[in-house]
C-alpha cells in the first residue's frame, strides 16, 4: 500500500496533492497546525512538535514503511526579526530546520525505493531573476541568527526575502546531501527538489504585510490567469498540486541522475539548480551544522 508522510497539505497546492493522494488510495500521514480527524498536530516553528509528529507517524506505521515523504510546507515573512521558541529565525526554522529534523527522524521509516520530495523555489537561483533578494550564503548558523550576519540586508523587506530564498537554497542542498548519503543510496531511495514556480493564492504569504497578502491572493484568482500566458514560471494551484502528486507517487520518471524538477507552464522539466545549489562542500557543511542546531549527530 502506498503510504505518504506530508507537510503543507492543509492549504494551497499541497491540499490539491493531498486530494490526489487520497483518490489514489494512498494512506497519508499529514501534519497541520490546526489538527483535525485527518491530520496530526505539527507546528514547524517548534522542534518539539516536529519530534512529536515523527513519533506519532512511526507509531501509526507499525511494521510498515513510508513509500514517500513530501516536505511541502513553507512560509515567507516581511522581515527576519521573528524567532521561534527554540531561538531561531522563523522562516529558516520552519522552511529548513524543521524539515531537516523530520527527515532525519523518519529516514529509518522509509521503505526501499521510496521517494523524498522537498518543495523548494526557483527564487534560490539568481539566473531566474525572480525579483526577490537572492541568497548570499547557506550558513545554518547565520540563517538561524541573522543578527550575527555582518552582511545582513539593509531593509526589513530584503532581510525577509533573503531568509526565504536562502532557506529554499538549503532545501536544494539537503536533497543533494541525501542523494549522496550511503544509507539512501543503499536502499535506492530518490530525493527530489521540486520548484513549483510562482503559485499565487496559497497560504505562503500569510506572514507578509496586508498589501502584499492582498496582491498575492488577488493574483491567485482568475484575474491572474492571463499572466500565466506570458510568464513561464507562473503556475496554477491545480497544476502545482498535480505535479507534486506525480512526483511523490512515482508517476513522473526521474531521468538518470536528475534531482531538480521545475514546473514551467504547467509541465515538469528536469534541470539544474543554482551554482551554489550544486556545491558539495556547502551541502556537507549545511547537513552537519543543521544536525548540531537540532541536536542530532552528523
């Protein structure tokens, strides 16, 4: 039986993926801040909640294994001043550290040939000219504590954008580390970084200012449809949700060695991430430093 662990399935295109999983007959362990009969409590801004979610999934799995682990939840804020209960910058903590911890805790529960799909963003790549401040680095310590970064952005908005794009670079680097990991390779598990493009009308922008939230929501209505004709990185929630489900369910084949799937004009293409996203030294350093921040061995 197909069994999936999922974050970010309560809204946006993640909710569409969840519907696809359910219609395929898959068993889904979905985490959500607002738990329901169909979701397990999960607050990505609290590492203790991540640990509790992972333990609940392991208990419910029993002797069975996960077929796929889909790490889809994400957030962006208007600045980088907010801190989690663990003392880390909120965007970096929710987008990267929480998912890193969940991944490490659930790795033993992945079955042979399983798939890991981590939703990232093309905004991590300067070549995409996405309009957001691009990552300067992938230092876990500086992203967790941006006040220690001597090159921190000049304005609150730029700082918030950097926290987001850098966290998405961290996702790409995590996938790179996974695909080089001896245990992952031995069990023929594949890890994929999924770039859905720009998908307006999702819950991603809930931490932004009111005008930016309004624009984000408005562009997610039919009024924003004409833009998708001219901008290849713009995608509907339906297209992004369907693509994420295809990747997680194995309905989309990975070309040999490919691990970065980008959605362009509603179609999945396999391409390369940014130059920093292909740096093995950065990937190893991020893996080890993230382990230290969440209290795990390297």
